[in-house]
C-alpha cells in the first residue's frame, strides 16, 4: 500500500491527522496535509483507509503496491 495526499486538492481540514496522527501531518508552511509515514501493518493500513474515506476533499489516494511497476513499488515501500 502506498498513501499520498494531493496538495492541489487538500484544503488543510486536518481530518486525516485526527484519524491517523502517526501517518499524516500538516505542513507548517502551507497548512496542507502530507504523508509523514507509510502504513507498515494492518492497523495502520486500516487507519489510512479511514482517513481516505473521511477526507472532505478526497485528497488522499491509496495505491496497492502490487499494482505498481516494480521500481515504483520499491520506492513507495522503501523495500
């Protein structure tokens, strides 16, 4: 799983941060959310999905790394 936030869509509501504070943060400079850590276990993956489903702007994308080309998947997971 690879989680990303589209800063062109995000409005900085912070719902993702409230739902998964260990995965998301708000940039002090632009006030927009960003992924500070990719999910590493089932609990974190569930939190990422909940954050995605509750984002009022639908700015969070989740990609199954199995669907990515190998080199992209390696960059996304760090493995």
